[in-house]
C-alpha cells in the first residue's frame, strides 16, 4: 500500500475568483496563483503524485511555464 499527503496554499487577493474543488465560491477575493489556484484540487494531485513517488504538482506544471497561466486545475 502506498500513501501520499498533499497540501497547497495561496494568499487571498482582490480581483481573483475563489475556486475550491472546481466550484466557484462567491467571494470578493480569490487565490493569488499562476493557475486558477484551486487549493483543494492541487492538494489532491500532490497526494496522488506523492503516493506514486512522482514529484509534486510544480514539477509537472511549473509556474514558470506560460502555458499554465490561469490554467483550469480540473482539466
């Protein structure tokens, strides 16, 4: 059996959409992030990658790659 743990956090800022688990949450603030900043999905992905010993989400989807700017984490 393999076990992975994952976590993610982003600062909340104005003029961004708050998304948790692919659901838009009504709020005047959202996550400051390169992608959509969905911390729930990112933590789940990190846990899955960790359990497979495949690095973390940043090694697969680097925030230095413009292709992932405002990326939808559910896709």
